[in-house]
């Protein structure tokens, strides 16, 4: 037996350590599409003390370790490494406390996001962090990747929902700062180091999340706009007219909207005719009559100005689902496209329209039958692009596509990652977004907190 496995078994016990065929298939890959890899061992701690013992042992004996949450990441950040331990936080899934007075929730890192959302709702509060993988992703993974989602325009990225963290460092040291206070300026805010670090600086084990008042009303509208300039005018008007009631502003180019609607005929298509670009808007608040009237008024003004050519305002929750159906059809890609090369990039809103034109035209110029679908959270400066080349079959030209897309984003002053992290898949392009000085600072932090380089080897910085 490998002496490292003997060490793990002797110090941690069979209850925590699985090896060989005892490692479940789900622990061999994440959602990045990378080939499955069986890790050296799978450790499933039950407590922070278990995590600390695991890291102390691995650090002392030079055993690399890959933290895993819900394995829903798309950049390969939680993808296992063959010669490393996979550390799954799935057993650490308790909601420890909900404090109504402070409007906080204290949870273990393995808690599934949807479970945390439901617990907040049961307490009459609202956990505003939300993304499509809510039923599988975990709070620790959300924080380690600084996840985004559809409500970022109103509530911010994952880091805006965090008041306190407990983290285990590479050497097993437990740093517990489960702060509940909104105002706490006592020295460095160390939690920010670990949020978005993808498990390369420490392992998040517990978190204090900031909760919100639960909106009692929500509605949506679907708009067909003239062009992207009209979309920017509509966004400006919605921000001014709705203020904090604007919770989502999702944009779909015809490449995405028409392709998905045509490929999935069961999807409702509430707008008649075709338009230059499409927008789904969500407004929420505490006064149904007032919020609906404000949204209707802003839409009416946009129609009169010609920025919106047609619009449908939901009259029921069934209508809301219908208006969102095409935007949420991304889960159907495997049915209508086959293998894809997917991108999650960030751009200033003013540049996004022209960049989409360059990307879609450039991809078709290189591969005549290329299907390029553009959509995203434009209110948050986040563009998604999905590319499939039918003539290439299973051998998609992913590297060539990626090089072209990221070169275009770099020239436009954007970022190669808006909400999905760097992981393995984007590591070689990190310098497109971060300066030499920024990268040097990241390496200094990595050396300081993980001098032996055992945490998530090969990820983010390599």
C-alpha cells in the first residue's frame, strides 16, 4: 500500500477516508468537462477539527489536497488531481444558527445553497445569493469561487453576502472569524483573501451569511429592443425608475434567442415577431401594486421612445416562468448543440455590443458553420458565449476558439472570468486580465499561506 494512504488511514480512520473503488464516481470530476480523474484518496470530514487534522497531516508529509464542494464549477477548480487527496465538505452541512435580530445565518461550508435559501425563508428572511446550480452547489464552493448569478445587479457577488468566515490554513491552523457585525474595521479583513481564491489559500469550513428582508412581490417583463444601444438606454431607465427594485436585467442576442426558440419548439415565445435584441427584467419589492405600476411606467416610456419595440409584462407566476423560459434553456445545450466551448467573460457595458459583433462575425469567418450564442447578465457587465462547430463533430477546435475569444476580450479591456473562476481551464490566460504586478502579489500571498504548495495544485496560478 502507498505509505501516504497508510498515513491517512492511520491518523483519520476509515470513516473519513475512502480509497480505490471506495471513491464514488461523482468525486472524480466536476462540471468543467475535463476527463474524470480518480484522486489518491477521498477524505470526507465531519467537523472543522477533521479538516484541520487532514491539512496538518498533508502539509507535514507533502501530500497535495484539492477541496471539493458541490462540484458544479465550470473552470475545473474542484477537479481532482491523481496524486492528491480530494477533500469533500459534503458532510459538513449543518445550518448552525439563524439570528433574526442581526439578519445573519451561520452555516457549514457543505450546506447546499438551496437548503440555506429555504431555511432563511422559513425564518422570514431572504438569502439573496442565487444561481442555476442552487440544488447542487454548496455555500463553501460559492464563496471559494465568488459565485455570481442572476441577482448580482441588486445584491452583488458572493462576497457581498459574507460577514464572517472560518478557514483552515494549509498547515492545519484554524482561523475563526465568525463576525456578525456589518461594521467591523478592526484591522485587515482577512476573509476577502479566501473568497474567490478557489481553495488555493485555505479551506472555508463555516460562514456567517448576511440575510435580507424577504421581498413579498416579484414580477418580470420580456422586451424586444431595437439594438444594443436601445438596451443600454433601457438599463439606464430601469435603474433610475426602479432603483433597488431592479433585481435582474438579462440580455439575449438573436443568435441565442432565435436558435434556442427554434431548436426547442416546446418553449413559449411570448413576443410576436423578431427583434434586434431581447431583455428579461425582474423587479421585486414589498408593495405589489406600486412595484408593478413603476415597472409598467418605465416600460411605457421606453416604448414611446422607441427603445423597446414590444414588451410583455407578467400577470401571474405562470407568465413569469414563460418569460424566463428561453433564458433558462441553457440546461438544454446537450440536446441541441452537442460539445461546446463556453465562455464567461466581463466587459464594460458600453463595449459589449460591439464586442459581440466582433466575436460572432469572427467565429463565422474562421468556421463557416459556427454556431455562436451570446447572452448574459449585462446589468452586471457579464457576457456568456457558447460556441459549437457542427462540421468538427466531437473534435471541436476549442483551443483556437478560446484563443480568438480571449484575445478579443483582452483588446476590449475585459476580463476572462466574470463569475466562474480560473481553475484549470483559464489559468494560461490569467495574464490577459491581470498585470505582472498583480500576478506577483498573488504569488506572494500563495507562498505566505501555502509555502509547500499543497492546496489545489495547478489551479489558478499553476
